C-alpha cells in the first residue's frame, strides 16, 4: 500500500529544490564579467591546507610560488593569506561543509590554493556532511573544472573541461529516501550552466590553436540532462567554424583513452560533472597516477586550484606525511600562475615539473623514507626551473613513441 503522506513529503522536498535551481538560473543570467587580474592593485592568494597530507603538500607548493613571485610579494602586487578552518574537525564542529567564517575569508581572496579535504563516507568516524569541494564550487560559482594531462611519448596531450556546479553532484546530499525500499537522487542541467562550460572549452581550443573538441555524455540513455548538454554543444560549436567537434558516450570513451591508436586524436574534452570525475582520474593514471595531476576550478569572479587526490589520512597516522608527493599541488600552483597572468613563469614551472616527474627523476617520491620528502622534491623542481637550459632539455623529451 502506497502511503500518500510519504509521496507528498518527497514532492515537497523536490519542489524546494526546483525553486532553488530556478533562482540559480536567474543569478547566472545576471553574472558579472571575468575578473581582470592585471587591473587589481593586489592579487590575494588564499592558502587552505585542508586535511591529512594537505598541509604538507600545500606548504611545499607554497614554497615554490613564493620563490617564483618573490618580486611581486615584495612590491605588494601579490599577497598570501592563510585560511584555516577548512579541516574536517572544524567542519564537523559546525556541521557545515564550509563554516560561515571560513567562507567569508575565502571570498576576500581572488584565487585559492587548496589542499585535499576529507569527505566522510559510510563507516568513517565523522558525520555525513557535504563535500567541501562541492560546496566551494557552488558558493564561489566555480563552474569549470579544468584538468590537463600530458604524456608526450604516448602522444597524450589532453585538457578536460568538467562541469562543476550541476550534474549529479550539485544535489548529491539532497536525495530522498522515499521509503526504506526507495531512494531517489537528482541530476541538474541548465542552458546557462552548460553553455558557459562548453564555450570555455571551445575558447581554450581557439586560443591555443587546437582544432578539435570532444563532448562526452550518455545522451542515448540519459535523455533530458545529458541530451541538453549535447544539444547545447552542437549550438555552441556553430560559433567556432574552424574547430571540429565530435561526441562520445562515457562508457566507450573510458576505453578509447587507453586505446593507443585513438587516444592521440583527443585534445580538448568537455563533459558533465560525474563523467568528468571518473574520466580525469583514469587520464591521470595514464600520466603516472592521481598524485601527478593538478586541477583548476574556474569561475568569473573566483578561482580555486587543487590536487585531484584525497587527503591520505593513513600516511599521517603512519608518520609518513612529510613524504607525500606534492606534484599535484605544484601542478595546481602552475595553473594558478597562468590564470592570474604570469604565463611565462607558469610554463617554466610546468616544464620543470614534467622533466622532474617523467624524465630525469633525480629525486623520486615513494611516500616513504626511502624517497624524497615533499619539501626536497619541491626544491628539486625549483632548481630545475632556474636551469638556463630547461627549455632545450624539455624539448628534447617531446618525442612520441612510434
């Protein structure tokens, strides 16, 4: 027997979600223009250490940034601010994904370098609070998650544009247990949210001389939200006649990324939130693991840069946190540099990181005492940045395997 009260309660919950999302659409319609970093008197960079190994790898990457921005720090053009309070302990204490006072401090910054944060799962000792990442992306409207992956000898040079504020994650903690036997979750797609993400992907391709964008969905089955994503891609593509585009379903795309004959054809890839989360971890593994990949979360007003891996609490428990690999955070720092206008320094840092992690490997991260510490590795990367022969050395490694 169906309980009418149970159905009405679920309908009321869904109604409130619809009202919230329709209000969000109106906000997006009136969104501001992009922040002009060159026009700011001082660019404020917030540093959030996060949980577990986060404070360790954040410190290593901050050391790199401070060295590369020494002149700007001295002149006052750039300022670093430490933002505490985004730890799992403090979030549980307030029972908020981002405590109110922390959010206020985050909004005083222009860009944020963030260490990994813990999201509780079933069986953890923590209450079930929302992901700090999901909350930050929503609160700061960081609609594009940009993740580059490069392995030149395999012919891999990809940039993923993952939608950040919609899809299956934006309401991930708002699903309904209608009865003990039935649970329902929600997936969101809007014209405004989808269009701005896909347009950013095409703009990146245009600005970087890339002639192809690939769209990934499951629109043959998920016809409303994924169908909207695909149809809007077709409309946006009309504004970029010099760029070819194709579309793939998420299941076959996971196979094609490991196909040595087809993966070389992909360059810029745009996709909804859940698919982007899965596919970029697979791509990072091809590059050498999730510890090697950085991530940019881009909005018009704010931007946040982070590692794509977790907080690795076991490393802390075992006393190994100082041996955590900071490569992903250093990559994120390079992306931050490029985003705020220091393009040449960003490129040199990316070159140096690639040389250190994929080729020379004079200092190797093992996660244990038989390898380098994070700070030692960060210094190795800095020394490589300062090598006058860096670009020549890097170019010598850019030879794909036959």
